[in-house]
C-alpha cells in the first residue's frame, strides 16, 4: 500500500472481555469513531509525524486484568454484605474490583494501558433497591467500612475511585428505572442509575408507559449522555448541551432522596419554599461524600422536536462572537437550547474535523473570515413553535449585527450527528501515543478574554500542542470555557505535571475549577485555595454531620480529606 | 351627619413621634390608604356591625413608649461597642430598643396597641460598614452577646425580635448604598440595608450614576418593596410580584459576602460552577442565624418599561383559572412577569375593593361569570418588545380556550396603582377592632385544590371570617397560595390560636410552611415536623458550624432553638 493512501489501522474490534482495554474504552464495546483523513493529516503535521509512526500501536491494554491483591474485609463482613444484597449481587473477582473503581480520566487510561492499577474496592455490591442501600450504609457505618458509589463510571476526575477500599456500590445495575411520571407537576421520579437514553426514551414514551396525554423530554444531554446516569448528573452538578435553555442539572432537580450515615430522608416536593436554607440544594454536588442519592425527582419538559430550529454562523473574530453571545443572553427575548461558539483554533480544526468542503473555506476567506480569526457558532432553539421562530429570528439579527454570516442549519446538523461520539476518538489517538483531554471552567463575561488568553497561552507554551476552546453553556452573567488539548504524550508523570499547570493557570486567571465535570479527587487539592478556608470549612462541617465516620467516598473527594 | 353619609374617621395623621403607633404603623408615617366605601359597607354586613361601631377607635397605641427595663450589658461592654461603631451609632434609649425589635406581624400590632412590649435588645447599633460588623461580631462572639439583625423591619414572623437581648444590629442606616454596577456581567453589588425604591431608582439611573450604556431594573418587587431591603429579600427567600419571569430572590442572587462567628467570606462570582455544594445557596434563607449579609451581588435586568404589556381576564371558575395557568406555565413560549389569579371570594371582594363599575358586574353575570364562581386573572409581560407581544398573545389564547373573557388592561392597571399600598389599610381596620392577616404557602399543581379547600375550610369554619386567596408566583411545577383572612378580633390569645390552627392545616394539607415570607420565630415551632428531623439536623449542623456560641439571631429563629 502506498503511503499516499495509508490509513492507520484504527481499532474496530471490541476489547477482549476481561482486558484492561475493556475497562478504559469509552462507551459501547462495539462503538468506534475514527479521526477523519483530514484530522490524521493534521496530526502528522502538528506533531511532526509520518505514516510510519502510525504503523505500530503502543500499549493497547489488551492484557487480562489480574490484581493479586487480597481484600481487607473479613469473611464475616463479606457474608453480612451478601446477606443484605443477595449473593448474586456481590462480586469479589479481580475484574469487577478494577472495573468498578475506574472512571474515564486520561490518567486512568494511560495507566491501565500499562496494566497499572490504583486503589480498588474490596468488594463490589449491586444493591437491588434503596432499602438495600440503607442496610448497607448502616452496616458499613457500624463497621467503619468505606463506601464509594459507582453509577456509570463516566467520571473524569477519579470520582468513583475507592481510595480507601471497602465497598464499590454500583447503583446502575438495578436502581435504574423510571418510577413515576407526574404529568400535572411535570416531574419524573427516577432511580439514580438510569442511563440517559433509557430515561429519555421512557419520557418520550410516557403516553404508552404512564398513560400521560403528552410526550416529555429530560432536557439534559451532556456529551456523555449515552454513558452517564441521572444520579451522576445531579451529584456532580453536570450541564447538558442544551443547558442554556433547560438549565443545568442543579436547576432541573425537583427533590431528592438520600441515604446517609446520619439518616435517610427525602427533600420536599415544592416548586418554591421559604423555609430556611434548602437541604435539596445542599446535597447537589456532594459527589457521594454526604450520602447516596437513591431516588431523584426531576423536572421534565414537553417533547416538541418538531419545533426545533437550527442555526449556524461564522463570526469574523472571537471578540465578535463573544459580544454577540452576551447580547443574545441578556436581551430577554428567550434563549436558544444548544448554543456554542468555538475559538479560532477550534473553528479551524473543527472545519477539518467536520469536513467542511474546501469551496466553503475559500468562500469564507474571500469574504474576510480568515483562518485563526473566524469563529463558528451553532445551536438550536427548542420550545413552543412560535417561540422558537422568534428566538431564532432575534438571535440571527444580533449575530449579523456583529458581523456574522449565516451558514444555515449546516454546521448545527453536522455537529448533532457526532455530538455523543467524539470521546470514541480518544482510544484511537491513544493507540499511537497521542493524548486528548479537556478541562472546563465557569467564567463571567468580564473575565472571559483574560481567562481564555491566560490558560490558552499556558497550553500553547508547550511545543506542538493543540488547544481548542469553546463556550457551550450560556447565562446572562457569563458562560463556560471548555479547553481541549491534544498532544503527543504517553508519560503519565509528564501528563500530570502538564495538567496541574493548566489547573494552576485556571485558578490564576480566575476561572471556576469546574463548570460541569465536578471535582472528584483530581481537583480536590485546589479546592481550599479556590473557595477559601471559610467556605471549605462549611463543606467540612456538612461532611462531619452526614458522615462522622468518614465512610462515604473518602480519600480526597471534593478536597474533603478525611481525618483518619 | 346622617348615617347614610357616615364615614369612619380614618386616621389621616402621622403617629406622634415616640408613640407605640409610630412603631407598628406600616410604611410612611404620612402614608394612608383607607378602605373604600364599598369595603366599609361590606365589613359592616359581614361582621354585623353598624356605623356606631365605627364611631370610636379602640387601642390606637398613641401612648409614648416607656420601657423601664434596664439592659443587661455592662457599661464596659457598651463602651467597647461604642468604640467600635462610634458613639453616634449606638443607642440605648427606650424607643430605639423597642423600634428595632419589632416587625409587622399582626400579633405585634395587637400587643403594641396595648403597650405590651416583648423582648428587646439591650443596645441598638448602626454599623457604618462591613468592617464595623466584623468587629462587632468578633467582640460579641468573644463576650457571648446575642446579635439580632434588623434591616427594614418588615418581617411578618418575628424575624427581627431580639429574643435573647444583646445587640440589635441595624444594617439599613448606613449600609444601604448601591456600590457598583457591572454592565458586562449585568450584576449590581449592593449594601444589604438598601431599600427597594432607592435600589431600583439607582439601577434605572445607572447611565448617570455608573456611566453604563443602558438602564437596569432589579426585577424584584414584593408588596413590601417600598419598606423592605435587598438584604432582607435574600436572607428570607422573598419573592417579588414579578417573580414568575424574573425569579425569586434566591434566583437573582449572584454572590454574597457574610460576616459570621466562623469567619468572613464572599462567595465566588461565577454564572455556574461544579465545585461541590454551593455555599452561596446554603446561606440563602439563613435569616441571620448563620451570620450577617454585609454585601450582596445581584443579577440585574435591562429596564424596558416601554415593552410592558398588561392583561386581565375573567375565568368562569377557579378550576378553569388554575388549568389555564398551568398550561401557560408549561407551554414553553416564555413567561409573564406579573401573573395572578384570585379565587372566587377574593375576586368578588376585589371587585368591590377596586370599584369595578356595576355595569361590568351585570355584564359579567349575564355572560355566565357568576359571583362566588368567577375568578380574576391579571398581570403583565416584560422583556424584549417582540417577546412581550408573543407571550401576551399566547397566554391570551390559552385563557380563552379555558373559557375566559379578556378585560383588557383594566384590572391590571387598577391593581398596579395599589400594589404597594394595601398594607396601609391594616391600621384603619385595627382602629375598629378588625384584623387582616395573611399566610402563604408553596404547592405543586397536583395538590393545589386539596390545599386550597382544606385551609379555606378551616378559616371559614370560624363564623364571620373572610378568606380571600390568590396565587401570584408561578412555576412549571406549581405555584403559591396566599391566604388573606379578615375578622373582627382584638384578643391576642384568640388570634394566636386561630393562626396556629391555620398553620396546622397548611401542614396537614401539604403546603410548604412559607412561600416567600421566611420562617422567623413564628413558624419555627412547625419546622421540624415539616422538614423531618434529618433535614432539621442539617440546618442545626450548619448553625453549630457558623455560630457555635449561639449569638446570631438566637431564640427560635428558623426553629433552631439554642442549646443554652
């Protein structure tokens, strides 16, 4: 085969059962999405590589998981746990212990490729229902056995790492049903371990399943939608891709039921109440450190895909894109659902990724939309039919006033096709020693450019490193910035150091440490400096109240280091 | 004068300085709003009274305040406090001690009319700034001197009663400025003691005062707007009359700075963040029990009164009004700003109060809109010009589909004229032994009718008692119910018993104990049963963290009874 037509042998085979790769691979075992030819060419150019560098895969993680690490629970404790949850719901094998200890961070992938395994639980438990959870928490609290909750395992910050061993409590195996749809209140009561697609499908099918008069939608569509769960969205403060309209996960929660060492309770079902600080809010973002979310009642929305209207624009500059976006979010004519702007580097690389025809590129350049200046904007509007018409018309006008040209629905439609599948590329790149990772921040309008420039400058200061940034969750007061960096890197220590530098710079330039990925153990060490010691002390006081024996998700989660 | 033309001698004179009446009178000393002739006739009929009953006023509270109650602080403590806040900002006189201990509950009014004074502070302090507050809190914490915060004194639940003596800390005297408008972020930083009209006027005048390019509005207009403060809105979880569009106070808060015994801190300025449970949320609704709000950054909105569109409708029944309202709130075409529906009794009495011409009444009845069935709906839409047009058109259509006829802007305009002045009637009624009071709850759609009927039935079970109810703050998941009761009653014990029965029934029928008035000391005793002991324990744990010595607003506030 001639080099001209060379294609890397992107893996198209499901990882072997029991292999390390089966643990770190994103999404469906049979699911793949490979870099486009243009992307492949871009990587070679950017990283000074040749086809030869893509002839042999590195550290694929195809070995079988062998742990050789005896658990520390006594056989009597294991028996007790089995008697609570049922034999068939308790696993002690190596593979389960590793699988249910791992999320999807880049660091985990790098290490699992080499067969390096960090902390795991002694035992994996799949509770059947909230009553099982309650008994397990009571028992583990009495016995001082740590519990780490595992739902989808899509954490990108070691949120489900059993840093102190003990129990991995997997809520997605059984506690994954849509329990009730209340059509009058437009709410749905759901098990924490229900995955996005099942939840959305059940809501779309509410007339058939729950005898409602209408179909509903959950309104929450993170990139991880297919492989994340409702409970995970809530306890990590996630945001969906349509959050600009529907709100973040914290806004969509109506009430929650928790099992904690300090007791089991359900917050009350009220649309609003002035009865003191809201425990319902206090629990959002607690990431399993206070207790376990066993049921959640979510706000739901009418399902009206027929009213959806897509738009895409090209802005001449990042400043123009930001100015238009701020004007759109503050103008009070309603809000788009999905709304994204890409910075110049992401725009240009994105045009390659999505395969924008060359003629369009030429046309854009002739019109003055120049590479490394122009910025892509895309999205859609949802809601009532007349509302979506109005909002699209108004935002289009503002975009044009800021120098944009409309690209019709083209880019938005293209983007939607791959909205959930991009993470699949990570394995392909990793097979050839290329790493793709992200960090995201919340930021006010008045600090957006400074933060963007500061963090980007740090990332770009590393030679041969791509940095693509977009804003994808909008508020009248600001937005988020999502930094994607791609580099040739396989050394875990080098990666860690680089990532630490990025987070240091996020902090230095005034971004929030996380916008919608939560904190986990990864960002924990920055928390006290970020929030200040007085606010960290509030979180620690709550921790002490809910979990006096430090059994809930211990070992650095949220920066709440346990005393022991 | 003939009885036919008799008018009660409604008081038109400001209360004497230093009198009890000057403390309990609502609003401006020179401000009055008297019952209309129709109302006067209605009261006579309802309570079986004659003009003679309105010839002599009862217990007007015109006596001078004399306390004869020495404070318990040592002279050295007083001197220390003076050295912190300045001599001129520390008051020890009887009148100040009583004035800054009282809110606007009916019970307080009944007792002050008789010269009965409950707990007061030993000393009244008017801090000059947040640095004074910090020093006072540090000193009082070291000396175990209780502090009760007083801002506007509009509390309707003993929220500013110094139940353990000590210091009344008045933040509205000096800490009442608009400190900064951030036009990019659409936020305003404001002293907690700034009153509504001053705040709104400053935002409307932002171009002149802060060199902004646009005018802004605060979006928060409670009935108490003229006599309540921004800080009070936030710490009691208030709602403004336009909350359906702008959100409740808790939604409009961007960040807060607090002085607590556990330290001083400001929550971070981010439009969204996923860094654990949000301390910014935890403090909302804390009612001075955790610490003192010394600065708050609020979201602000573009001031576009030219786009405002008013509407009013008459629905044939309460069910039709509720059904239409739910449809409007769930249809996703945008939201009205002010939106209110009155139940049949409020509608009929309201028509009298607002002086709806008899011909309209006749017309309505002929069209089938019958007394004690028909329900008034009124409101307005704010925002972008095209948005307000759309929202008004859409909600009008839904109202018509539910059997309503449009009354044009008439009722909304009428209502707006008196939106802030109705509380003034309380003194007039009280002068003749008639009491008007309110309680309000949050409720989901699916429990609205049951709650309305249950609470109303209890109130109406007392002979000769009016009960008017409206819903005035709407959400996709439900609304509030605002119960107004009017009765001939002067005995405080009887009043307390009746009020207790209403709250018991609110609890029994599943309403939240408060929708936007907070909890104070009045509703505190119901809190544990309402939230459950596990959730009360969370609030107590926070209390213990922030205020280990129980000096902050102690004595039953939020139901957090101190240990001492």
